[in-house]
C-alpha cells in the first residue's frame, strides 16, 4: 500500500525493511519524518493502525513497530532506537470468553504507544500497548515498558521501573 506511506526528505530505508501500510481507513498509515534512518530489516506494520516516526531519528536493525486495531504508534523527533526493539500499539486480544477461541474474541482497545522526542531505547527494549515515554527518557537494554514513563526518567528491568532521573547535574559529572 505505497500510496498510504509518506517518507520525508533524506529518509534512509536500509536493506530488508518492510513498510506495511494496511489501513483502509487512513489516507496515510505510515509517516516517517525528514533525516530518519531505518536500519536493516526494520518492519513497520499497520493492520488498521497508524505509525508516525518523527524527524532525525534512527530505528535499529530488526526493530519492529506494530500498530493494529485503530491504535497509533507515535514516535517523536530525535529518537535513538537500538537494535531488535519491539514497539506494539494495540494487539492484545480479549480473553474473557472460554467458549470462543481468543483469536475470535477481537482486540482490546488501548491508548496505543507514544514516545515523546529525545528518547533512547537500548537494544531489545519492548514497549507494550498503553505505554508512553516522556521527553528525554531512556529505557535500558532488555527493558519491558508496560506503563507511562516520566520525562527524563531512566528505566530498566522487566517490567521496567524508574532507576533514576536525568538532571543538569549529570552533564557536569
């Protein structure tokens, strides 16, 4: 669905990338800002969702950004996303009925995912539906972000917890 993809100026789409803009409801399902680099084998997949990637960012090799069921993945400007990260907006199935397979119960509505500007995700970070990361925050390698992260927070672990907050004093050390 290339007519539903908007690439800014000087965007680099490396080898093996997949841009899947399946969203019959949106004129633009995938938008990637100026000067952004998609590393090798990055997948951006919209199954009735939408993905916006801001300007001047980099998505590391084998990163997957997934938006389904009317949910949006909003990734701000100046992002550093390490290799093999998984960012999921939507995709959790209803599970309440035992008489019907989960795959037939439909998807739960959620708030999607929002990463503000100036964020760094280390290698293999997972950001799950409903998680939002404030500007200037960092997720340590392997973290699983399941809930909102405050601005300038450094989080790590499974599930991710705030380890510290970045401050002006950090720059002088």
